[in-house]
C-alpha cells in the first residue's frame, strides 16, 4: 500500500479542497473501497495480433458506468479498434482511504498483465489524471504509457513557484520525505515530471491533452514543457466530457499510428 489510512485521508482532503476550488467538484459517486475495484471491459471491435488494452480511470465523482454512458470506450475504439478498453470504477473512496494505487495495481493492472496483454495504457481525466500520475510514481514503467486529460496538477501557488523557477527543468523541489502525504504529493508528482525533462525516453511514454478554456490549462502547459512537443495536445473547450472525448480520439489515433 502506498499510503497508510490516515495519510491517505489527509491526502484526499487536500485534493478534494483543491478540486473544489477550481470548480471540478459536483454530484459525485463515492464508491466503496471495501469492495474490489469494479470494472467493465469492452472488447476490441477488430482484435489485433498484439493484445492491447486501455485502462481508463474516472474523473472526480464519476465511475465506470458513467464513462460507458458518455461513450469513452466508443471514442477510443473509433480510432483504435484493435484495443480493448477497460473502464475502472477507481472512485473517490479508494483515494480517500489511501488505497488507490495499491488496489489499482493488485486488482486491475496485475490481472491485465497476467492475461497476456503486450501493451497497457493507463488513462485518466481530472482526478483520474492525478491517479494515473500517482500510479506511475509508485510503479514507474509498469504500463506502456500514460494518457492525461486535463489532470489536476496541484495548487496555484506551487504552479506559480515552478513557473517562476523557469519551469520543471530548472525548478528545485527541495528535500522530500520518501512517502507521499498530504503535504508533499504535489511536489512528488512534479519531481517526477522534472525527471521526465531530464530523461526524454521516459517523457515519450506520456501524452497530455487539455482544453484551451480549461481552468487547469496553466498546469498542463507547464507540464508540457517537460514533454516532447508532439506529446501535448491543446483542444477546443473546457473541463468537459466533450473535450476529453475529442482528446481521446486525437491522442489514441496518434498512439495507434506509432504502434
């Protein structure tokens, strides 16, 4: 487990406050972390020789049911029909209990690995984007790559600090405790981003997309400075499903073409 229960609760309170501040919070599905992470796999319409799956984490207050109703799998498979899509109900309660990363690895990613998939992409929007980043932090290189749609990337004060330092390449995160907690998780994530800037081969595993009207665009543009230019996609729209579905079609068509 990547966080003990108390630290996990503190961490999620910090994320929840920040998300509410940027206007992401709304009606929410909390879920029940006492249960295994539920998921639904939508089989590839045109299976390829090399088994591929895209695991999608929901945004704040969402779950697999809503993602299916919104057409997330359909949008991905329109441009990548060879890929299975796994919609995971990694809901708020798993974050709140400090169990998201460990449970995601044990109950979703590891079974997928055992099933023989050759390429595994982990995607998430908003809070789900932060979940994908936290997973990559704790299990670097386990999945083929991560895809982030308007991810929550931290408080405005930290983003301003990084920008004032010249961006993640020249920013100094300072001394950090080894364990993620409510006080350092944002710096831990940005320390990882700084590492991408220093190791381009790692950065090429990351795709980032965000709407030009999204309140989280400033953080996305800052992160983009640590990525290859072609790994960042600016989209029409704001912090909405329409923008994310459009982004999914754009990004996954590019990933497919590189495969």
